[in-house]
C-alpha cells in the first residue's frame, strides 16, 4: 500500500472528483451530511470557517493497493485500512469521507479530510511525508499485503515530465550496460539515444563521486534514476563485463589450440584461487587486472574504494586483538 497526500484550498472540487457517480462508491463518512454531494461540501465549508486563517484546509489522500491483493480488498477491508491509516497519521476529531474508485486496474480509495478539526484547530502536517511512508509500510507488513520491488507495475504511459524522461533513461541504461566494458563504450552507446553523461567530482579533486545522466533538457543523478545506476554500481558492472569478455576470449583461444588447453585451464583455476584470496584482502587483486580500457578516473575511484575496504578490515582485525 502506498499513499499520496495533496493539500488543497477548497472542498468543492475535490469532493466532486472523489464522488464522481460513474466510478466511485462512498464507503464511510464522519461529521458530514451525506444526503448528496452538495450537503457534504457545505458541511466541510461550515467547519472550515471555524479557522478561516488557514489557507489550505483540505487533505486529499489516495491509498493505492497492488493488483496482486485484489481478491482480498473488500470494501470493508479497505475502509478499515483507511481508518487505521488516519489514526496512525494523527487525523483525529475531524470530518472526513472515504470513497472507493474503480477506474484503474489497481484497487484504490480516496480520503477527503478537513484539516480544521472539530475544535477549530489545524491538524499538523509536520513531517507528514516521512510519517506517511512509515505508516504505509507498517500497515502493508501488518496485513501481509504485496510489496512491489523496484519499478514494478509502474504505469509508464501515464507518466509526465520529468518522470517520463527518467524512466526512458533507466530502460536505456538497463539495455546497454550489459554490452559495455567501460565508461567510454557506455558513453558512446548512450549518445546514440540522446543521453549525456557528466561525472561529479569531489571538490577540486579529480576523484569521481557520482554521475549524472541528461536527456530532453532534464538531468538526474544516477542513484535517483535507480539504486543500481549509481556510479560505483555501474563501474562494478562494467568491470565484471570486461572480466567476462577476457575469460571468454581466453577459453576461445584455448579451444582453438589443443596443445595449450591444459595450460590455459590451469591458469584460469589459479587466477580464480588468487581472486578468492584477494577478496579477503580487500579486492586488490581485481585492481591489478583492471583493464586498460578504463579511464584513469574510474581506476582511481575503484582503488580508493579498495583502500577503504582494506582499512575497515584492518580496523576490525585490530579490534578483535
């Protein structure tokens, strides 16, 4: 379950949207007259006047559930989730309505809340976004609801800018990275799709600490596109691609020369053993085999990472002593 909270100035527009007769069903209401939409609007406005200085008295919240849970999501269950969500978020002693919509594949409900409570005080929105994320995850786990991973089930055809461009970059990176062995090759592939690369350096030094991708006038940090698109994670993937390419080339060469097969096979086994030993010492062996295809900046970055790992392991070893 996820929730989106929007603050508003007036109740008429949001109530008309939430209670659209073609695809909505009122599940629950409190503190308002429910004869018709006009009665509900007038009830909200009357309480709003208890504190007319508040510019945005409307809290409009949509609670979205995964299509994976569709069979479990009865009207009663969803209304109960909404009430528990509101309680945990601190929306108490005020007017609200809960309505279910049927206009999309994934089940969802809308809540309209009066931020001016029954005593004329404003319900605080302090740290609301943080609390919203925590409460949604808490309820999702509590009731065993489906937790989507990554960018699963995103309706990309409905995205607007800049999210539309961000997802285009994400899909391009996902398709071209497996075929590249270094940043130079990746940069060339991305340029063919109109995507630029800019490395972010640490202060006035030449050490790279991040990467930005640009397209259609928008720019995004790699980690903001996806956690797998950070500079360090892409560098590691490119490095592994290079290693795989070298191993395949060596095996191909050995298979074409039967007299060298045994010697080549032993060399590969020895290298694998050394790699395992080097991983304990902080991955330094991998750096020794670092391809000449990589730029110096990337090599420096990975060397710095190896030094940090080795320093951490040395510290842990001294601590045990």
